[in-house]
């Protein structure tokens, strides 16, 4: 067999596929044209398949971007739900407070709503100046149960213990405080004094109250300690209304 009649077989690698092309160097032009056309057809098919593969790979990326900006899936849905405020502590409070005074100090309460600047004050103290106070160590003297000088000034504060309530319990507690204000006409240093007054409020709220014959600052600190520093109070369902 002459060189002109030999058939040369060459492996071609196109787009990851081997194509065995038989080209006869001594064949006619018609045979070469037919083989060339077949190769062109195969190449075109492989290129079309490669394009379709690229399009299919890109599609998931486009879908992901659309889902991320879809208003039907808001960003907030991925965030953990916030606990309602009532689960931690209520929006109302009673703040047991002690301040300095010309004598051994004074104990009283602030009460109100956390979202409001307005503060109500209740505390038992002698009506008038020094004379009722001195006489109150020997006998009962007329009292006042509202705010006294220095109750609203933070620079006089020596101790405080704030306890939070839900709205239903706050209505009962606040009504009880006003009831005490109306029904406490007398003050005495040994029995019906300022610490005994706020101790009755604490007891109504379900808190433990310490012995009342001690300095107001020590009383507030012990009130917090014997209640474990708890920041919330919940009344019994049968708590008396006033």
C-alpha cells in the first residue's frame, strides 16, 4: 500500500469528547468534503450543548437573588421574635426609697408608669415642723402622707429598691397606697412611722417586709435583700381591692 492510499487516523479532543476522524490523504475531494461537513455538524452540536450547560448553571444564582429581595419574604422574618415586655416586667412600678434628713432620714415610695415622667409620692411623716416631730416620739401627732421636702431630689437619695407590676396589679397597688394615705392620720416614731408605712405597701404587694424600727436606708437595703432582689411582683388573684 502506497503512502497516497494509507488512511491516517487522528484522535481529536473537542470540549472533553474524543472524536476519531478518519481522513484519507489519498481519497477524493467529495469524501473530504463529506467528512468536513460531519465534523462541522458535531462541533456545532457540542458548542450548543456547552452554551445550554452554562445557562443552566447560572439560573440558580438568579433565583436566589430574586428570593432575597422578594417583598413576600421580609427581612424581619429571619430575626428571632422579641419577648413581650410583660414576660420580663410590667410597665408600672413602685420604688421604695430612703433619703437623708435633719434626723435619721425618711422612707417613702414613688409609684407610676415607666413611660411617663410624672411621679406620685407617698410617705408618712409629721405634719408641720420640728415641734410635731419631737412630740411624735412621745405620742401620736397629726401626719401628712404626700411628698415632703427632698423626696424628689436625687442628691438626697441614700437607697432605693424598684419593683415592677403589670397593669392589673398596678391598679390594685396604687389604689391601696391611696387608701393608706387617706386612713393614716397619725404619726408616731415608734409605731406608725415612715418605715412601717411603706412596709404595709410591700406586704400588700406580696413582698417580705423587715422590722420597721431601723434607719430608712438600712430598711430599704434589707427589704431588697430579704426578697432576693426580685424586680417583679404579682398579686394573689384574691387580693383585696380598694
